[in-house]
């Protein structure tokens, strides 16, 4: 049985209005989520910047962080914050990891849209890394740092060096017949600025540099 078309008048317009309202709501929601995602990324980047800034010896806030961010720095309690606990505390101290803990930087960005709050509250992000990780300024400092480390180097290197010298002394007469050079047990300083000769190229009349030849 066919329905009276006059009773259905206006329903198409109502349905179209509902669909349009739904589409507009979806568009606004996507735009709002995109803005929140952007604020979250800003907070994440700010926390990374602040963490690395503090790890490099910086104090206070970095001047490149936007005022909308709230940044805090926290150092974990010393002693047992890293894997291994007290068993590896001495090893980390020898590596000049004086802080013996994680450096954590927190950054927050309040989600706003055209100057008004969106109800999302404060989006917080944080970055954690090891501060004071014993980075050396050059080859010589790295060698000195390794040589002074009892747990990581000297405890294994000294017995090995003594055993090697005993073997070298016992085989010295045999090796002399082949014209072999005496073994060198200086395992650290030999690789200071060591570049294969064929990889060195002259730059004008100056000193050789370590650029690779083509």
C-alpha cells in the first residue's frame, strides 16, 4: 500500500540537515584532534630539547622553548636508578657517570583553540636519558678514561698483558728467525688518530688531512 506523499513532505530536508550536521561535527572533530596532536608534538619536542640541553650542562629553561610550555627537570635518586643497582655503581663512576641516574624533563602544553580552552586540559610529555654519560672530548681523553677504569679494563687487561709478555719471551728466538717485530701490548694509544695511509690526501701545500680519496 502506498503511503500518502503529503505525510512524507519535509523528511528529506530533515535527513539532509542531520547528515550535514554530522559531517560538520566530524570535520570539526578531525581539526580539533589535529590541533591537539600538534600541541602534543610541541610538548614532546620541548621535553627532548630540555633533556638534551640539561645533559650538555645547561641550566634553567632553554630560550627556544615557547612560553606556553611548563618545563621541569628531575634527576633520579643516585645509586640504584640504573640497571644493575649497586653492583654496577662503581663501573658507572669510573665512566664518569657521576649523576648515576636518569635525567627526566617534563613539558606540558595546554590545548587551546582560538584563545579558549577546549577541555583537553594540559598535554604532558616527558623525555628521560642518562645525564653525565662520560663522553670524551677526544681520542686521548677516551684512552685515559678506558685505561683508568679498573672494572672495565685494567682487571682484564693486566693479566692478559702479563700472559702475552710471557708467551712473547718464550717465542722470541723463534720469531727472530722470521724477522717478526716484537708484539706491542699497548692496546690503547696505538689507535689515536690512526688513519690508513692510503686514505690520506693532501690539501694544497698544507698538512695532510683525513679526507677520503675518490
